[in-house]
C-alpha cells in the first residue's frame, strides 16, 4: 500500500496533510486488494487504471494551487464565516464527500454544518439553509444533472445562496448570479480524495 503513496510523492512531492495521506493510503489498500484478485492476464489493465488515477490526482493537486481556484476558495471561506447555517448536498459518490466536508467544516468554523442527499433536500423548509453547497461534479448521468439543476434553481428562488461545485465543462450556471466553482472531472473512486485536495485551504 505504501508504494502507491510513494509513487504519488515522486510525482508531486511530499504530501504533508494527514487527511490526504490517510485517503491515499486507503485508496492504495483498495488497489492492493483488487490486485490480489486479478488474473495475471489483467495486470496490464490494472496498471493502466492505477496510472490513470495517479495522473488525475496529480492534475487535481496542480489545479488546486492555481491562483484562480485559490481565490474562489477564499471567497467561499468568507461566505461560510458570515453564514449562520451551512449544508453540504451530495448524491451518489458525492454523498460521502458531503458528510466528510460538513464534519471538517464544523471543526474549522465552529458552527452548524449539515449534510444531506440532494433528493431529500427538496422536502424541507429551504429558508432555514442560507448557504447550500451543492456537490454535483463527476456524476455524468443526464437525468441526475437535470434534476440537480432544477433543485438548485428552486433553492435559489427561496433566497438561499447556492454554491455549486461542478466540472469544468458545465456551463449551465455561467449566466446566473449563483456562485460556481469548476473543478476537473475525475474517476468516481477518487471523488472524496479530490474534494479534500481541492478544498484543503478551506477546511484546514
């Protein structure tokens, strides 16, 4: 398992953040288990898959250090500091990220930060949630994205302040007055890891 982390550090340098290192170790353990159950004939495919994950993680780390992204993170940090209530919404592979980010935000900002599934949020009193951080990146299903767009617009109409985390190729919110942060699209297996990398300066 340690080999994967060492491979990452040879490519991008020393990883100091303990949360990111822990997630990298967890990912490497999963890859080790997968390797144990693969046939010898599938080793080449597995190596290609691991190489793809390494490239995506390295790109996200590089992206997280860009001036534009860091400016957006500072803006969101200021919005969270001035808000009374915050909620992270995420469905599918983003649900775990919504929970984890809300827990880290409670520790960082010392205020209520909830989490929920986007589909559940439509059934509650939206006026109680002034800041709603919507994690909709890395889910490429059209029906989900159409539903997400509709629910985010509805929240906005209830005087909420939606913050939308979506992928760089998503232009649907560009002409709205909502806050949008665009991030690289990655394999769903590393969604949580990449959220932590991208928002480490917000959360730690």
